[in-house]
C-alpha cells in the first residue's frame, strides 16, 4: 500500500513536470526503457549464488511492522526508481491524474498477490534453485519476462 501511494504521488508530481516540459516525458520514457533493459541484462548475467544451509540462521532479524514497511518505500532507492519508471514508461504521453491512478492501482493489484506468491514460494524456490545451472535458467527467464513487459509501453504500441 505504501508503494501504491508512492507511485500515485510521484506520478502526480511528474504530471506537473510533463505539463510544463513535454520533452521531459519523452526523455524520461527512454531513460526508463534503458533502465529496465539494464536491469534485465543484470538479472540475466548475474553470477548464481548457491545459498548455504546456515544462511537463514545468520540473517535472522525482526521483520518490519506494517507501518514501517509502508514508510520504508520513501527511503528505498529501488522503489523511487520503480515509481518514476512506471509512470514514465507505462503512462500514455497525454496522461492525466486518471492515468496516474490507473498505473498505481495496477501496481497494487499486481504487487499484493506477487508479494504473497513470493513469500509462499520462497522456501520451495530456495530448494529448487540450489543448483547454479537452475539459477542461471531462472534468471534468464525472469529477464525475458522483464523485457516482455516493455511491449506494454505506449511508445512500443502497448496500452
């Protein structure tokens, strides 16, 4: 929920910037596109890390509360990058507050079940992805999906 609010507020701020400087929208869209391609490349070429059996024991920390998790988004550089990229890449060039709200809600609708699925599947994936070859395949598959998401960009003929 903290990230959904962040995407909306960042998008509302960018809306004002894009209204004043239309070229900023195009520049930010291509920067966002480049950033996502860079991330996909980084994921696909990442050196596989084989988790050790005692990794879980070393990293025991108290989990965030709900409020702390919502507030964490505001100091998380990856969240800022994702919010700016989401608005600049996936909102149409003539976007309005309605489009900002749509992008934020879509992120919320995707993030909530995705986070839940990652939590549930985490232990199983940890067992399955214990082999560096399987990790490499998984990373390439995830990078492929990230590149595939770019086809939803308005500039590439998406929605």
